[in-house]
């Protein structure tokens, strides 16, 4: 099964607009492949976009963030950026890996962080750390609430899906209606072909957030994989009702309606998909 994310899914997960996601691609921040249905993003792409979004929120310019993260990718060839922590400090992007800290733009190492300059009077510093890794088997550093466990799950998905599932499960033990935990846990189970369990979590996510286009779309996919075509159509229709610009849902509806012999409905959704694809 395809383990990539589409533009709308990435935007929903990170709380930004699809246009902003596409801007990161056009800026050369990542190399997202594109097919007939639009861009496809990996988990690492999602991590990179999340980092860029958080850094821009710290009043760093989009151009500066883009330069720093592109350079960081060049400095760590073949390695996931989830292996480092990035933050905004004194107007610069700083990357940390273990005991090392450096500014990606200049490749200069930063001295005194942690035990030195940090906390010293007269050493101006403004930081918002983005924790891109969490030690395996450990609890969240900043409390043990459902939000923290959800973040742990997100951060562990690429390297340890089993631990990510455990983190999402823990989040749901603390907050049984947590929509994000249900959605992500459902997707992991879906990828393992555990369709019944995945469907249950997608439905729970949709019950918690009835207007979630992503939950409705994912429910449609798992129902389709389960051979429940008519119910899949209902879920996809709910997805486009929540988000008329969800191109993937229009595409799937067009394909299913064609298979069901409803050419009129198939063409209607294919037309919607085509118009959305041209503007994506």
C-alpha cells in the first residue's frame, strides 16, 4: 500500500493551507514526486514542512528558513532530518545532533549552547525547539497527557511504527475521543492490512470530528479495500461535502461510479477532479 501523503492530508495534519504546502515544494524545500493525482509526500517530507512552519512562526523569513533547511538536507545526505532538532536562536536557524550544534546556512558550529551561553546574563537568545525525535521507550519530556503521547506517535512513525501505535494507544487511553490519535492509528493499522481495526478508528475519528474530510476520505479508502463499495461512495461523498476541493475523493468517486455504471456521476466528479488538478 502507498505510504505517502497527499497535499490536503499534509495540510490537515499540520494545520496549514494546501497552498502553503505547495509553496514549500515550489521553493525547492523538498522534492515531492507528482503523479496524475497531485504531489505525494513522505513522512520525512511532513517532518520538514512541520519544521519550516514552526520556524516561520518564530518570525524568521520564509527565504531564510528555506535556505537553512535546504542546506541542512545537503549536509545530511541520505539521512532523515528527524535525526536532528532545529530551533530559532538569535535570528538564526540552529540544528542540533547529540552534543553538536551548528548553523546550517553558514556551516559554523555554535559553542556554549546548553551548558554555556544558554541561561547566561547578557546572552540574548530566543528559541522554540522543535522536537523531531523522541527516545524510544520513554515517556514524553513535557508531561504525559494525550497531546504529548500523540506527538510521540507522530515522531516515531518513520522509525518504529510499533512504538508509534503504542503511543497513539496510550493517548487514546487518556482521551478516548482524540481524533488525531484515532486517525493516525487507523492509518498504521490500514497499512498493515488490518482493515477492520482501521475502519473502527477512522469511524471514531469521524465521530469526534464530523467535519473531518481526511477521516471521511480514509474511511472511504478502507471500505473500498474491504470491498464495501457503496459504503465507500458514501464516505467519499461525506469527504467532498466537508471539503469540495479534496481532489483525491473526487477521483475515487469518479472511478467507483464508472465501475457502478453511473456515467453521469462519474463524469461530474472527474470534471471536478480535473479542475482541481489544474490548479494544484
